[in-house]
C-alpha cells in the first residue's frame, strides 16, 4: 500500500484502538496479527472510565456499554467477615461504574467498529523483522501465502510483553517479576455474592482472591496463589469451570516508548499486576494518545507524555498489591482498621471511587 501512514503490529485491544482512532482521524493504517482469529478467552475483564471516555468519539463506547455489566459496588472481606462496601457510584461522573466485559467481547466490538471504517485485521500475518530508516519503517511479514514487505511512515508495536518491536529496537524493559504463581478461573457457581458486584477476599496469611462478574452467569476469580478456586468463601459451589490458567506477573516498563519512527503501546511498553484493573486500560490510553499525536504532528513528545503516566500507574498497582497481600502484623491491622472504620464515610468514598474507576481528572 503506497503512502501507508502507520503499520500496527498486534490486534489486541490496544492495537485495535490505535487503528480505530488513527482511521477516525484520517490516517491510512494496516494492522497485522499472527493469530488466526481474535481471542476467545476473557483475559482483561474490566473497562474503566478513562477508556470509556477515550473510545466515545469512535462510537465504540455505546456498544461496549450495551455488551458489559455495570458494577457499582466493591466488597472487601477479611477472613470471611466484610470490612467495607465501596460505592463506586459516589464518583461524580456519568460513568460512575466499572464496566465488566471479557476481552473477547471488547475485541469484537473494536474490530467490528474498525471494519465499518474499511479496515480489516490481517490475520495469520506475523511481523518477523523490521528495519527503520530516516523516512520510513520497513517490516517483513510472514503469511501462509508467503513472505512480503511493507513500508510505512510509522510503526506502532502493540505486540505484547515479548514485543519484537521493543527487542529489535534494543529498548530495555526494566523491572522484575513477582515471586508468586498466580491463577485465575472463569466459573459459574452458586454462592451468596451474586453476579453484580466485585469482591476482594483478603486472608490473614496474605493470600487474596479477587472476583468480578464477566457475564450474567459467570465469575472471574483471580489470586496470587496457584489455586484461585481454593480461596472461594465457605458455601460457594462451583457448577462449571469455563477456563483456568496459571501465570506469573512482572512489574516492568520500557525505558522509552519510541525510537525514530517506531513506537510502543500497551504491554509492549509496560506490564504490572492486575491490581486495579489498569493494564488494558493504560494501553488503550497509550493508543489514543499515539493517534492524537500522529494527527497533530507531535509524536516526538510521545515518550515524554506516556512514560511518566505509565510509571505512575505501575507504582499505584504495585502499592495496591503490596497492601492487599500484607501478612499478620501492624500493617495488616492498620489496613483492616482503616477499611472497617474510615472507608465507610461518604467523604472518603467520594475520594476512593474515582481512583478505583480510573478517573484521571
């Protein structure tokens, strides 16, 4: 394609958002992904206020709202006893809720919106190498039909934590991995907590279980232990397990988000714990910022804008995770006392709710 503005490597939520926003703003785009279809797994399951605002001009927000579950309450428990219910609707915003939606559905909405603007994801198309120059980026593509090359004015690497883009550019991915083996399960179950609220179950030994509804009859359970379902509260009965997985979590950030005409977004630029549900949402923010700067001709400032924001979000998620997994001692006692006796006050809830919802202003 002659005169291609941007080649996007990776068609997850971040790459799809970038393509949608670039096309909406008049850029020519190709988006490639080595997988044969979008994910069928739930993966990232929460869309926050920031993402809903950013995706609204494209029309995607209305569709996401129609598909998702609006969650207005988060219950925090300790050793089986409720500490506090956080009322997210206390946030003074029209989107005063967390939108729960499996990543498979988020990708469907974004891909359909992109197709309506005339751009189809090129599936089973893997970027195998890239060669930047002063005036363009040339990438080698591998497909079942054979190999080819494509040149574009810019390359956006939305190609995940093992990003070929980042590795080819030699950009350090600084940080470390948490020690724990994490686990998750998407389940249908019978229990006392319904399918309309978020629950965080804290244990005296520092283990935790976080649950969020992802469908009217399905819960995502995630823990920093190897057996998430083992931490379900007494009386919970699993009727069906739809998906289980174990994984490790790292806290890493690319030292810079760009090199010449090549740029990084999403997990290619930063990874962190699931605490706060900020991962996919931070990547969507990256993608929209890239598209806006591309249109404005200010991409030289992309790292200067995005890197500090990424560092701040990584610090927030790390702090949240460390507080949640406190072991017996003064720290755990103070945390529980604050949650039980201070957090219920309306004035405090009005301060907490925007932070949990990702309201950035």
